[in-house]
């Protein structure tokens, strides 16, 4: 299905499940695509879902941006209007959690509930970047051959599509607790492979560094009159303390920490994740 944004860019979207108000899913990245097939199946008897690929990524139209949170919030609004939703429940994962929160702050009257999964809070990158990079290198070094190959691919000025996919799988493998089998679920994340939009990723990450962590953002969160469920995997390599700033600012927030899950909590604790989301809806 194609959703047309207000500037004419075509976005891939898909609704699945039965009747009733759907849960709109915002995938991570930035620069990636919807990888929520497993989540849609897990929630099949809980809620219908709407999945979509953000502009310039995955199955959506390739374009030159613009790569700003404001533009992506407007695209999410286009998805809402296309499916005839007066208000919508949102679930965002990682970067998508930031996007979903940004939309709720911009249009609180159009959001019935927000499920904020594996985000990094509203503080500056310094709250989580150092801990993340340390644990990333430590985990990848569990298998020296993986670290060596990742470094080799990262240092190349140009990579083929196959090499891009291989590098991504190696990088994503650190997100899974089972280090011996980690390449398997990481490989599933890259199947199908659409290629990473690096321009999109760079621009939105640079925007976050400029805008996130400001007093104005904290003030806006304190005024947000929307129920929010924060879902964390305790084993996420991004320090969970970074999310404390958001949890403390929101007036209507509940937090569920899944002790045995990492950055993709539905993969490592599907029952706990399903129960948490069902409770929020």
C-alpha cells in the first residue's frame, strides 16, 4: 500500500490484523526500514497494526529528504490520515521511539497512547554514548574474528551491497545475549535487505545531538497529557539510566523493565513484551 506525504513522497505502509483501532509502529534506525514482522505476529490477537517505512528507506520512495524530525512527524501524520485515524496508539522502537515521542509532543490530541521501546531518553548523547560504545566493542570482541571483520569492512571507503549487509549483521549481532547464536537473529533483521540510507542516518543523528538534552524538551515532556508505557530490556547495551530523564519528566508514564531482554525485547522475552504492550492498550 502507498501513502503519499504532503510533499508527494510515496511511503510504503501495510495494515494487518482484524477490526478495531490499530497500533501504528515506528521502526528504528534512522536510515533503516520496518522490521516488525515478528512483532505483528506476536500481537496478532491483541491489536491490528500498521507498519510503514520512513521516507527514503526500505520500500518507500528513494528521495533526497529532507531528513528532519519535523518532516518525519509530518510523514507519520500522512500515515494517520491515510488510514482514517482520528487518534492513534503509537509504538516506537529505538530511533522510532524518539520519532513517536516527537509526534506525541507535536500532536498530543492525535495520540491515544505511546509505547516507548528501547529509546535513549531525552538527555544528551553523553548520557549513553560512552557506555554503549564500550559495551559494543566488548561484546564484539567476544568473537575476535567478528571484530576483525567488522573493522575491516568499516575501514573501507566503499562497500558492495553484500559487504554492507555483512557489516550490519556483525554490528547488530551485539544486541543479542546468546553470543554463539547472535548472527542468526541479526541475519533475520537483514532479510530482506534494502540498504541503509546513510545520509538520512547522519542527518537525524546530528539533529538529535543539537536538539536533544535541552531544558525546552524536558518542559514539553512534563506537559504531555498522553499515557506512556516505557519498555526497556535490562540487557540493552545502551545504558538504561539514560531513559530515567524521560520517565521522570512524563506525568503519565509507566515503566516495564524486562530483565532478560536486550535492545529487541520482543525477540528475547516475547511473552513479557506482549503482556506489557497489551496492558498499555
